[in-house]
């Protein structure tokens, strides 16, 4: 008999902390991918990254109790895994062409898209004030896009595409999380993502040097922890509460981008990032007050 985890009561502040930690881990992983994509193909980077995650999760699964890797939601996980591949490929391409802060500022449209999807499919309907804050955050994303500036171009489609894939992933995780544990969600998301990558591997294979593999192992560990934290966050609060915590990525991205890649964000990115960050914090506080 398949064991499932009971969904805990909504805990907005706990969920916010979990998601903030997940964002720090994702930025760490993305920094490694940004450094490696200069010399190595995206397909191999994504494949090895997902392989590391699946191996790590399978290794620690026994510590979470029997039945943690069993699932009744395989079709949902198939879709979630495809979203994982899409987001990883698109963020890697984004970071290859754009500064980290601009990439993340644009992907902050994911909470708006996720909230729209949740409103239609999960009956999680934000109030008027919440909608106003979400729209304000999206306005900040438009500022970060920088229409009319030299950086405005086709490469901006990469982070926009990632935002859409990420929003779908968040909503699917929220649905699957009603009956399954965080470990189950993280394992099957990575396992199915690896399956999609392996199907494409004959067309993408290229050997990687040991140094690149070592960095990907570290990055995969960050990604694994991020997946666990994000899945746990979505089990503890509605999508409109958890998704805005994505805004903390811009803080980590600004620090890492400057210290590691010598990136100085343009003024539009700073202003847009400030708008979406302020909107996200206000939205979390409002959602927590209503919980």
C-alpha cells in the first residue's frame, strides 16, 4: 500500500523561510552553470546536474522512511520534470547572455503567472490588494527588461520563457504536494527531468573534464537542497504566498554577480528589482496576515 504524507496546515512564515533558502541554493547552482556554459554545451551540463540530484536523493531517501519514493502522481511528475529541464536550460542560456541581476529580475514574472494559473486551476484567488501588489511586481519586471536600451534584444526571451516554465512547475508542485512528501516531489521531479535529458543525450553528448564534473556535483547538491526546500515551502502555504519569495534571488544574484563575475547591474535593473522586491515582501506580509 502506497504511503502518502498528510499536508500540514498553512504556515506562511515557515514557507517564506524555506523558499528564501531555496533561492540562495538556486543562485549558487546557477553561478556554477554560468561559469561552465562558456566552454561546455548546455545539454551535458543539464544532464549531469540532474543525474547528481537523482543520485543524491536516492542515497538519502532511506533516512526519510519507507515509501518516500513511491508516487501516485506520475503524470504530474512527468510534466514537472519537463519544466525542470526547461527552466535549467533557459536559465543557463540567460546567464550566458545577460547579467545575473537582469536574468532574475525578469524571471520574477513567474509569481504573477503562477498566481494566474492557481486562480484558474486551484481556486486560490488572491484578493484585490494581493492582485495590486502582484501587478506592481510585474511592472517592476517590465522596468528591468529595459525597452529601448542597448541590452534590449532577443536574449530576453530566455528569462521570460524560464518564468513561464517555472510558474507551471510551481503550480504542479502545489497540486502534487497535496498528497506527497517533499522528498517524493524532489526525487520524481529530478528523475523525470533526467529521463528527458537521457532521451536527448545521443544528440547532445560531449565529454566533460573532471573539473567541470566536480563543479557540477557541487551545483547538483545545491540544486537538490533547493528542490527539497521549495517543495516543502509549497506544501505549507498557497502559491500566491510562496512564489513572491523568488524575489530574494535578486539580492543573492547582485552579490554573486559583482563578487564573482564583476557585473554591475544597470540602473533599470536596480529600479525594477527594487519594485518587485518591495512588492513581494508586501505580498508575503499581506498573505501571512490573512492566513
